[in-house]
């Protein structure tokens, strides 16, 4: 009897040791076993926040662990990015980055407190948002041609607002191509940009359609043009900026979002998070809900996302140098 007890005890210890070794070898086996923090570098209500909360809600349901959205706005997403880069590389801190965080910031700041290539482990693209050139429905022009005429008649008198570097560059590219002198006014995010238009701080804005759409529907704001020809059917009645301005060579521009983790996060955990997010964003119900807000789900493998970030950096480096945009 004693021998049988000793055998069972030894077998139990062996199984326990084997399980512990397997968990040590594959850290994703027990992941997640506590709450996950997802940092968003913008105020609540913007495109990044909307996507993060949609993913976080389903992820929490699937994994049985809370996914806490932490809004850390400011400094062109640098505050949120720095916090994410310094977090423990264990998969429990994720960062919903925007294109400016991982691409543009490095070209407009002399030094960054994070390295967009080396401080993060890419997980997947998450969404693309279509931006619009919008004006006040009460006092603004009714067409892009009318806007161009006003701007040319009053050089340096009109102001435009943007809450991201990408939106600022949208204005720069169009104004340069059309020969317009319109002054840039910075805002901390898309909701603030829209408020600037409503209060009359600026005459026109470049902003994500998900945030502007309700105001367009209510008749407060008028969308003069969309910035990407790949917009959904629901925006079919809005002309592209290239068409409306008579500038066929004007490039399409869209804002993209992607999920990253701190550098050093174990690859098995990265793969597990990627698989979950990809599953969430390809679910028809989630996809429909996301598209209803104007965020169009896009996914990629970690390696594809890494290559995409570097390709975008090559694309925008030249444009930013030409623009002379510098933040310090």
C-alpha cells in the first residue's frame, strides 16, 4: 500500500514538473491569467479608442480576463507610446498605435523617447479609417472648388485643423498641389478637431469620418471630399478629393491603426494575441459593428505588419522632409 502511495506521489510530481516545464517553454500556455492593459494614445471617442474597445470587449469575453482601455493622449501619441515601450514585455500591456506613432513621429521630432522600429513587437494591423475634408454646413463652402476659390482670394486667411500628423499631411499635400495658402492649427485628437470646426476656430478640417459622420447626418458639418477612393459604399455620394479638386495625381491617404506590444514580448504570446485579434476582426458581427463606426477591419501577420511599417516609413520620409514639418 505504501509503495502504491509513493508511486502515485512520484507520478503526480512528475506530471506537475512536466507541466511546469511546458509552461516555462511556452509562456502562452497560461496566458492570460490576469487583466490586460491596452493603451490608446488619444482621448476616448476617437477611431483608435473605438477599435480598441471593440477588440477589448470580445477579447475579454473569449479569455475571461478584463481588458482595460487606458487613454494616454498628448504629444502626438508620444506619451502613450513611451508608456507602452517601457512596460514589461509579458503580453499584459498592448498599444493601439496609429500610423504617426510608428512612422511619422521619427521624422518630425529630433529625438523620441521610443524607437518605432526597435521598441515594439508588431502584432497586427487592426483597422483603416477614411478621412474627409469637412467644413461648417452653415458658413462653409459647398464644394471643393468653392473652397479653393475662397482660399485663393484670401491667401493666409483661412485656417485648417488636424488632430494627427497624417491629417496635417493630408492638408499639406492638397494645399501644395492646389497652390493654396491655408494656415495649420493643431489639435490633440479628432474629437477636439471637430469641436474646433464647430466653434469656428478653423474653417476646414481633415478628420476621420467615424467622428464627423454623426455631425454630417445632423446637418452641422458638410463633407466636401473623401481622401481615399477605397471608401465604403456608404460614402459613394462623397467625391474623392482628387476628383473634386481636379487633381488626378493626388495620392489616396488613409489612417491606419495597428496593435503592438513592448519589444521582447515572447513570440508565442504575440502569436496568441494575433490569432485572437484576427478572429475577432473577421467575425461578421464584429466586422459589421466596426464598419458601422467607420473603422474598416484589416489584419496581417506580425511579420507582414513589421514589413508594412517600414514600407510606410520609406513612403512618408520624403514627403515630410519636403513639407518641412518639425515639432521640435
